[in-house]
C-alpha cells in the first residue's frame, strides 16, 4: 500500500472522518484526535496497532474513516496487511512522525498541523 498525496475536503452535509493511527494510542494519535476534532466538518479518532492500545485499530474504525493517517511506515505496513481489503478506495497516508513526542507536545502539534493539510483541506477553527 502506498502513501500518496491527494487533498480531500469535507463533503457537503457530512463530516470528514479522520482515523489517526500510532502504536499504543497514548501520545501521537490522541494528540491528532484532539487537534483536528476542533476543526469544523472534521471528526477525528485515534487508534493504535498494539493489542494493548487504548483504542485498538478495528475493522469498524477503518470502515468509518474517510482517510486513514498513520504515523510511521511500520503502522502503514501492519494496517495494510491486516485491513487491505477495507482500505480499497480510501485515502491511506503516512505522516512520517516518529515516536519522539509527548501527549499534546507543542512540537508534535506543529508537525501535525504542517503535515495533515497536505492530505485534508481544513477550514479555520471557529472561535
């Protein structure tokens, strides 16, 4: 499964569902979930590839997602191997964000805000 760039925007009348995947769903994907859930027209969920993850990746989450965004190539490979059929026709991208960050660490948030818009058109956060 390839990581590719194709910008997707929320559809009319519905939210765009983003699934963020890391290993344990304790630092990177929960940060992404919090950050991008604040955008109008976006629903975000974090999950992990580990069976001990706070929220393990499941076929239901893959099915729910419009775009699946993994943090590392190892996550991409594992998700593709397990859920390849469900990924057909979905955007599936690798953000290349290593496991060097804490939950809601400002540098992680900055990196997410730089990389995710390469694949998702985001509206300004309403205040």
